[in-house]
C-alpha cells in the first residue's frame, strides 16, 4: 500500500492547561486521501507526554487498528525517533510526519508485526488486501460505537 497513507495531519489537544498543554493527552488524526475504491480513512493516534518532554519522546500509539510491519498489535510504533534516535528538537509535527513516512514506506527489516512484514516483502497484493480489510473493519467498528 505504498503511498496510500499519504495524508494531512490534524491534531487537537484534549485538554489545555495554560502553557502545559504539551503535558496532557493529545489525539492526532491522520487523514488519508481516497484509496482506490475506498473512501477517505481517518487513523487515530494518541500521544502522551511525560514531565520529561522534550528530553524524552512522548508515548505514541495508534488507537485505530492497524496492519503494518512497524506497528505492534497494541498500536505502539516501531520508529527510531520515538526510541533510540529521539532528540528534543523534534516537535509534534515532526513526529507525525515521521509516522506518515513510515506508513508510506514500511521497514520490513525491523518488524513489530512479523506477519505484516513477511506479507509486505513476499506478496504485496495480499498485504494491500489485508490492510484494506483491517481498515474497513476498524472503520466499521468505530462507526457502530
């Protein structure tokens, strides 16, 4: 599904407390363009900032169910800037842009989801079908709740 995750980024703080808004739970939404015959899809993420931010990265995970080589079953993301390559110069826009880039260009050599990594490497058609199925299921589950 290379390139299918390209999107705009929306971010809205759930709580704003003066100058400490960055320390509260945030939600970000990645808005994808229309994919083939699928309607546009919104992927929800949560970002949680500790008192050590910006010296330590926020905890970022997908709330939406995902099938991707670099996303764990619990929605957490295997991304270097959120782990060993973190720098205080990264802001939320840089984090979300990096996530977009990862969605567009998975790294099957560092898998968080071995099934997705194998499928992405060996059978992209099947991988794309599985991604569409998971997105549709996630969207249906979100719409009915």
